[in-house]
């Protein structure tokens, strides 16, 4: 289970999560979606990795994340 928050410093509580850059998350979300990786549309939800995901699935997601981060 994971959720990226785009901000300086750690997210340790609700107040620090609220300081995250929501627009940047939106750009990241759409970058991943464009590359075929479906994430929650809001930072307040979590993405999950399970045994159903193959090594190929994970490599695709990692590649999509790297490309999406570069686009930010």
C-alpha cells in the first residue's frame, strides 16, 4: 500500500499531508494513466501491490513512474 505526496519533508500527519502539492499529484496521476498504470485519483486514497501483480507488471509500473516523474 502506498501513496506519493509531493512536498518538501516527510508526511507524518494530517497537517503535513495537507501541505502537499495536489496539482503536482494530478500531473503525476495523469502521467501514470497515460502509460497504462491506474492509481487512485486523489492523494487521500492508497494504491496496492499484491501477489496478483507479476514481475512484468511491476517493471511496467516502475518504468511508468520514472517517466512520469521526469515529466513533472
